[in-house]
């Protein structure tokens, strides 16, 4: 069974970079270009892991994270952001993020965070 991943980022370039890192056949990847679309998608489909940017127009990633934690607590969220302030990282963890990675994420760092977020038997073999 494939791991269902949602990549939420307003940058099509960054969504493509993250998608390329998850090139493995074990992933079924959907993308959202903003927070509103992401919330619509997560209301309609359950994802095994969500990769979320913070700095986005409209509904920012912190608001999306708070909503996802409340509405979909079983879908782990990994933050992938250019914002490296310690206070923001702490806020993400407090709001329920499983990990905070800095852009652009390194392949092994991203895969490790996904493995940890999925837990034992989480579906990726690397």
C-alpha cells in the first residue's frame, strides 16, 4: 500500500523539489499551492503524512497546522520552511508538528522525518 503524502507549499518549484526527493514508488503524492486548498483536500482525503510550508499567502502554515492538528490528529505534519527562527520552530512543535526541516530539505533528512512520523510499519523501506 502506498504512503499518501500531501505537499503544501505556495512555490511550485519547491513542491517539485520535495516531490523529486520522494521519487520512490511507495508514495502517492498530492499537492496544494495554498492553505485553503490544503484544508479542502484534507477534509476530503486522509493523508498518511503532510509536508507543510509556513510562509504562504492567505492562510499561513501555522494556521493550517493548528487546523490539521485539531481536525486530523492522526495525519502527522512535517514542517518544511525557510523560516529558521527558534521561536517559530518551537511554535510548530507546540502546535503538533512531528518535525521541522529547513528548505531545501536534504533527501535523507526528509525520508528520515517521514519514517519517524509514520512510526513502525509506516510503509517506506529505506
